[in-house]
C-alpha cells in the first residue's frame, strides 16, 4: 500500500504542470458550460384553466416548453407536422406531468391551407386560448419552396406563424389577458429584409434566408404588439440560445470535416433543450411581464435587439407585404 501511495506521489510530482493545466481546463470548461446555460424561469405561476398552443412541440425546446406548461396545469395543444412523433411526445408529456389534458393537432407551416385548417379547428373547438407560442422553425435548408411557392425558411419561420397568429387573434382577445410568444434568434442581428427579392430567387444562401426569417420574427412581434395595444394581448420575441436540437440538421452535412468535428465538440457545452426552453417559458408565464409588450428577450431578461429590428417603418412594411402574401385582408 505504501508503494502504491509513493507511486501516485511520484506521478503527481513528475506531471505537476500537465495536471495543473488539465485541472484549470476542466474548471474553465465547467464554468463556460454553466455560463452558456443562461437564465432560468423562476416563476411558479399556475396555468390551471388555461389553454396553451405550441407549434413544433414534438421535439427540442418546443417539447420541453410543452412539458412545463402541462406541469403547470394547462391544457396543452401540440401543433405539429409529424403526427406520429407528436403523439409519442404527447404520451411522454402526459406521463411525466401527470396531466392528461395534452392533445395533438396537425399543422404544416409550409402550407397556408394547413394553417387555416388548424386555426379553424381551434376556433370551433376551443373555448379559449391564453398563450400562443410560435416555436417551430427550419434552419439553413437548401432552396426549397413551400406548398404556396414561398422560400421555405421565410415561409415556415415567418409567414406560417404570421397567418396562424392573425387567424387566432379573436380567440386570444376573448381570452385576455393572453400572450403571444415568438421564438426568434440572435441570428436576426445579421439579417435584413430583402423587400425587393423576399424569396431570394436572385441569390439564395441558406444563412441569409435564415437571418431574414429571424429578423422578420422580431419585426412581426413589434408590429403585432403595436396593433394589439390595450386589447389585453401582449407579445414577446426571444433568442433561446445556442442549443443541442435537431434544428441544425441541414447545416452540419454542408460543413467541412474539421468544422463538423469542432461543432460536435462545441455542442457538448451549449444549452440542452431544457435550458433552451427557459426564456420561452419566462415570456409565457412570468407575472412581471404582464404589462410589457413588443420587447425582445434573451436568458430570461430583456435585451436590445439589432437596430434594424427597431425600425417601425420596416415592421409595418413587412406586415403589409406578409398580409398580401398570405391573403389577409
């Protein structure tokens, strides 16, 4: 035993520098991981008697958000494109939350008809809608088109949610105080709205399209909040953080091998879905936000968005263009 202890002592003494570097690196990595985890929603608000609709709630932060809403006692509607995965997610949420009032409804945001069908069903069958969470999205996909001929990222991330929200406004107003939460991204800071080529037909780049759609999310939230002033419906947009989810499934295969390796290492320290859902949950339930509307949040706190996201003229112009594209009067 003494020889064993001596061997350990000799090893430590002879590798003191390396062990010190490893220790500092380990502590630094843990600190970085903790910092990147971001804020946590501390609200204990109950949602008994409330109804929440979440798009894209069968996976990632949408699923975690749905679980939280169910645990607070809400009736939760998972509005999803893949019904099989949505049913599996709903079963899991019911079991974990002990709340059987979790339902699944079909929604394909790449189809305006699907959006209208869901909105009509919700209006006909639901007595109230207290929280609408526009969570679903697509990221960095190739140049695809929606069923209606729109560029896919702009169509799904913005236009689909724009139409859905507008179709449900009467029910939201009837249920006031109610909330609309729009999941955007830090990527909006590098975006701009290409009003003269909104579908990016002239020069499509996946990252340019994604940034445009995320800027559209923030501008839409800002204009919607202005239009809903004094109605009891409040609006919030947010950056959930860099998260380990399926959202980047179209991006990774396009990267060089060394970038994929670096990305896989980086993903070990970024937010998981639970951490990534916290700002969405915060905007949906925190009592302190009841009188705030039209602001942008990150890590469970208000944050100033990019200057272009504060352009009221651009927000109105985007609204008018979007309304024309989806056929809203």
